[in-house]
C-alpha cells in the first residue's frame, strides 16, 4: 500500500466490469487529475488490462503493481483475482474475454469487495467504483445481487444508507437528489415506502449538504403521487407516510419542505431554491438529474462508514476499448471523493 502523506488522500478505485468502459474512464480520470494535487490512487483490478489501455491511449500514467512499487508511487494496482481464472480459454488473455462474460462479472464483484475492504481497514480514504453490469453479475451466479449500493451497505453492515445522485448543468446549476427507495419495481414502490425510510433519506440528504459545506441544508421532499396527492384525492401516501416523515425531520431541527409535486419541485431546486431533493423512487429523481447533468452526474452512497462515489453511467459495452468514452462523470466522482476525504 501507498505511504500516507499529509493532506494527500488515498483513493481506492474498483475497476468495474473489465469488458465495459470502466477501465478506460478510470485511467482517463486519473490522468486528468494526477497533476492537480497529491492524491494517491490504488486501482483494484486487472493490471495487464490497465497497462494495455495505458499504452493504447497514450496516457503515460506511472502505473505500478502495489507489490513492487515504492512507497511514494501515486498510481498503483492490486488484483485479488487470479487473472488465469478469468481466462478459461487456452492461450486467451483475460483482457480479450467477451464483454458481459461471467469471468468479468465475477471479477468486478471481487474488486468491489476488495476496494471496500481497503476502506474498512483504514488503508484508503474513499472508494470510487467504476460501472458494473447487474444483468451479467446475476447471470454469473450472483442471484441475490441488487446493486453496488446494496452490496456495499451489506459489507459495511450499514443499515441506514441511501443513494444520492448529484451533478450540474452547463450553467453551473446543481441538482442533488436522494432516493427513499432505490431498485424497486414501480409496481411495488408504494408498498415499499415507509415513514422511517423517507425520514432517513431526509436526514442523510441534510447531512450530505453539511458535508458539502452548504450551511442552510435546505431539503425539499417530493410527493409520490401526481400533484402530491391533491389532499388525498389521488393517493394518500403523502398524508400517511411522507408528511409524518417531514414533520419528524423538522422536530430534529432540519430545514425541510414538503411533500411537493415532483413535476414542479425540480424546477425550483435547479434554480437554487433548495440544496437537495428527496425523491420517492428511482426514476422520479434520476430522470431530471440525468436530463441536466448527464455527463457530470455522480452517485454518492450516503450513510456508509467510508466515502463511496461512482460515475452515473453504465458499462457501455458498445464503445468499450475504442478510446471514445467520456470520462467526465468519473472525473466528477474522483473529485467528489477527494473533496469529501479532505473535509473529514
């Protein structure tokens, strides 16, 4: 592992699905950031693939194995997975396996777990995770896999977590959206909502604002139904679940408003009336976020005992390895991880 240098955070970066764009955007992001500060990067992934892409894209990153690097090396890699186990075909290199294959999926999960372990042992200050493919992971035998957020919460034994997505548009206007439910089928969202879940998302969103040094921590809460239920005429969840959660958060001294109609709330949040929004379900919050911040969006897991950020995009198998992947979201994820590490 890297020697700790004062004011120089160590970021673990889990490489994600090796058949996707994760390795490419990881290297491009580190190359863009390396000269800006003194941060150290420990990439958890396939060293052979990293060296190949580093050369292919002429990034000239000073990559070294953690086992052989000196204490001052700033970009190292470790791989807890035997590369030969990923390349079952004779004379086939692990980096040449078919995108979406089980070997890549299983390796991605192993790298994610190893990155989390570095943070839990105090050997890294934050974890940045490159994209994985849920379908490939489930197909590889991980039938219970729901998402990286859920897996990391389980590994950390953290039961008070939430997902926040944040990003800005080309005018520098921010949206920060925490979710009361995450990967739940739309047909089951209403049944999945509870007052404690909504209140937890509010509390974590307010804490996230403070972590970002937004002193007012103004949180607005969406209703579940159109027009926030219109006083119970088109849904009662606002009355029975959301409003009690908002009132509970106010009793804790939080600056929270709602429930408000989601179709107008995001307009007011984008113009700066609120610092964060709590959405009731995945697409209610992420559709407007990705509309205004598709290239700069970051996924931040709130409530973990360590910092975890991730780019807000998928594996993009169709463009992997071509050198055309946009690293903006990964750069934003790295920068947020460093910002949060510095504030801690």
